């Protein structure tokens, strides 16, 4: 709570700096100006503390599907994370959505690096904080829906308006992430994923994302424009960025979901009790068989 309060106070204290920044520098040339980035970081810190507080009010469960006994805390968590992801994508990718000159001046490989790092970060936080397979896909779909509303409004009042790009690109990668966790995690629950599994799933996420970015950009976006060199640059930079983002934010998500009631769910307690009773019954059965012989 103290860290959250410090982050909140820091965010408010930085507002006058934003005013001075504009007086000295002038209008922002890009959405990701230093004052905006600092404000996004402080607000994200406060929101993640809120997610931890929400999850601390319920019993910590093992990994299970999102639709299996859905909980209100999971919906609140995904709602907060969706708003944060929407904010960061707006901050870092809006120039490409509008196809302006700033985006044209940037190397093409920067776009998949940003989209992949942001998408992997929030997908992993959603999965590991809730331990719900399907959380990444739900998060991506909510993002698309919220962004679509904003795009429609911009196209009505500021035509031609932006395109729907980064938010759509994250959906296939999120589905691949959930499918992989459905294969691996539901078999080994309640054990956490091993490092080799996390590395493989991060690479799978990056591959699916890149396989979606290149054709989507060619068909529906004016920028970025990918040639062979920029494709190779995207692969060489986006894959490591996604892997690092996945590993870091998977641990952050697990840490966010750990405070509060750390005991396992009642269903798992009853399952462990049954296994314990069965284990105790085995020696007795063996003794009976020995006496009978």
C-alpha cells in the first residue's frame, strides 16, 4: 500500500513537469513523450497493486480453464489489465495506427518489437496472476473491443481515423499461448511451469505474432513496410524481446497473485485428503493380506 501511495503521489507530482515540458519543448511530436511514459508507469504500478489486492481476497487456486467456475475477481483483474494494455498500446503504437510521418521515419522492425513485448507482458501477467488458461485470449479480445469503439469514434469525428492494428495482431498470439498452456499446465497442475516450458511458449508466441504481423501490415496498414532486410531484423529483435518480456512478466504475474490467502482451493484440499486416506489405507490392506496368508 505504501508503494502504491508513493507511485500515485509521484504521478500527480509529475503533472507540473508535463506543463513545463510543453512550455520548453512545445507540442509533443510523439505520444510516447517522457512525461506521458512516466505517468503511464506510475499509473500501471498503482493498478497492479490494485490487482494484487483484488486477488488477495480469494483462495489461490491451481491452474484451470477460465470458464471453469468463473470468479468475479478474475473478471476484475482482466478488466484492469485490459485497460493498462490499451493504454500502453495507445502510447507506443498510435503513430502506426494513424500511419503518419513519424511512423514512416522509424525502422520497420521496431513495430513488431513493441507490439510483441507489450502483448507478451500483459498476456503473461494475466495468465500467472489468475492461473486461468484462457485469460490471455480474453484479455486480447477485450482490448480489440475497446479499441474498436475508439476507432469508430475517431473515424466519425476525425476521418479517415486510425486503423485497428496492434490490438488485432495480439489475438492469434494470445490464442497460441493459451493453447500451449492448456496442453502443458493442465497436465502438471498444481506445479508451476518449468523454465524450458516458459522459453518454448515465449518463442511460440513470437513466431505466431510475426507470422501475423507481416501479412497484416502488407494488406491493411500503410506503415510499416517490410522488405527482406526488415523481416530478418524483426525476427532477430522481436523474438529476444518477447522471450525477455515473457520471462520477466510471468514472474511478476505470479508474484502479484501470491499475496493474501495462499492456501489452495477447497476442491484441491478435498482431493489431497482423499489421496492421504488412500495412502493410509494401503499399509492396512497389506497387513490384512499378510495375516490371511
